[in-house]
């Protein structure tokens, strides 16, 4: 099977970065079948940036409804049999689509594919790579040895990936039909919506293709929601994961265990954010539920660390 890719770029007030994202898709060594830019109600020159590309891409505008809605809108109108996503402030490396497309041609049994990416700041400085900073990523690097590929297909690998995934939306390649069957990204969540979708995707997957090489760049900047208001971001993170825990009752055991681990980490991160805002009592209450859901030394340590401040 020769896969065709629709690349979906949600954009909101993205006039300063959008061209770089679009150019990175146009420069792919394996061309995308189409590039869909979904303008989520921008009030700046985003539309003018897109207009410069003429018929090289498809432009859709919607009233502001959030990044999940924009991605889902793009997926509904896409014509490719595989979907790839790219946020307007990030960019692909030239072989991002080729490395996935060639593997899909060779192995039709892969449920979806992902890969490594780099963190860079506004000045272009390399801050690190995703796989090297996550237990699940290091596990797959070791499995691949000197190969650029590894298949995630074991229960402990899936659990680690659900608990603390490497890769991100812009390294994900997913069949359009599966994306639509899952309902796409959840609406009404501002943080962790990508984890919500990815975990549901993991729950129905048995073989995940991992390219152990950077496929693109995730830009670290102070304008992101998690850095503008860390406390609000951590609160929203726990809210999103609470909904995911509700759904997890029907997930395979490794995925359920991974979600429990992720929630424990999220509660601890929320507690730290509360403590930094001099809300020590709230910090203690934020981690107390972990004693019930994950009884053990780690949960007790989390509570004691908040009591000590």
C-alpha cells in the first residue's frame, strides 16, 4: 500500500510562525497529498500568510473553538488515508513523512506510527530530544539498538508509553478511518487534549511503529499556555486526565496502569504548582487521592513532601 498523507495545521493568530510550518511540509522528500490549514478564528494576518501559497494548500476558517476542533475539522475534510498534524509554531524535518510512509508500505500491520523530536527555543538552540527525556523513549531506543526503527508491542512498553509518552502530535501518523472512529481530539479541554486522544488510540493498538530519530521540532516559548499560567495548566491537566480515567475502565490492563501512573504524576505536579503559590493545604489535598488509587511509598512520599512544604 502506498500511503497518502493529509497534513493538518491548526492556526490561531499565527502570522509570525505559520509560513515556517507550511514551508517545512512543502519541503518533504515524500510529498503530502494535501496540506490543510484550519484558521481557528484568527484576528491577525494568518489568512494573508496562507493566501501567498495559492493552490498549494487548502484553507478553511472557523469561528474560534480551540485546537481540538480545528484538528478535527481538518480530519473530516481530508482526502488522504493517513493523517499527520503540525502546530503552526512547530516544523517538520524533510524526511518526516518519508520515514513513516516507507515503513507503512513494508508493514501494513502497524496500527499507527510516531517518532522522536527536538525541543528548541526561539533562538533555535537545541534544548533536548523527546525520547531521551522519557522512560518509554529510552526503552524504545534500547530496543532499536543501532536501528532507526522499533516496534512497540509488549505490555510493559505500552504501559510506559501511556504513563509518560515520548513523541507528540506532530510526530503522529494515524489512519484517517481510525481517527474518525475514535472521535478525534476531545473538545472542551485546553491542556492534555493530545494525551487524551493518544491514550485512546493506544488502547486499541497492538503494534506501534517508532522512528528513533527526530522528525521535527517542538518550539519552547513563554507564550504557551503551560508557561503563561502553570497553575491553571496543571489544574486543567488533572481535569482532562480525570475524564480519561473514566474511560479507562474499558482499556487493556497495561493502558489502565499507565493512566494511573500519569495521573499520579499530574497530581504531584499540580500540588507543586499550588505550593509555589503558597497554597499548602490545597497542595496536600491535591495528592491525597493518590494514596487511594496508588497506595504505596511513592504516594506517601508525595503527601509528606507537601506537608513539609
